[in-house]
């Protein structure tokens, strides 16, 4: 499982890729500047863990910016 946090606009984004070879679930944990934390459900499934994490990061950035997040995908 990948879980390397990144800082973005005063938020901490922790992308997660859980699964086995060929099917990785994309999820994210977001910590807001006030310390409040929330976790997504499964955002989609990807063949590679890096793809799952990239999607989770984009989703988290959109949430932090107040933009509409990308649609959930199922690639695997």
C-alpha cells in the first residue's frame, strides 16, 4: 500500500493504493489546515499502484481547491 503524504495548499494529502497485482483501489486521506481529517471511499481501480495514487492526489487537490473532483474510474 502506498501512503506517502504530500502538502498542497495547506492540506496534507495521503494517497493510498491498496490491492494486488493488476487491481489497485485508489483512496485518499485529506487533513485540512484546521486539523480536521476525512477519508474517501474507493475512488476507482487501476492496474498500477502509481496510477491509483496519481488519481487520488488529483481528487484530493480538487477537494482542497473547492473544485469538482474528477469522476471515479475503474481501469482494472
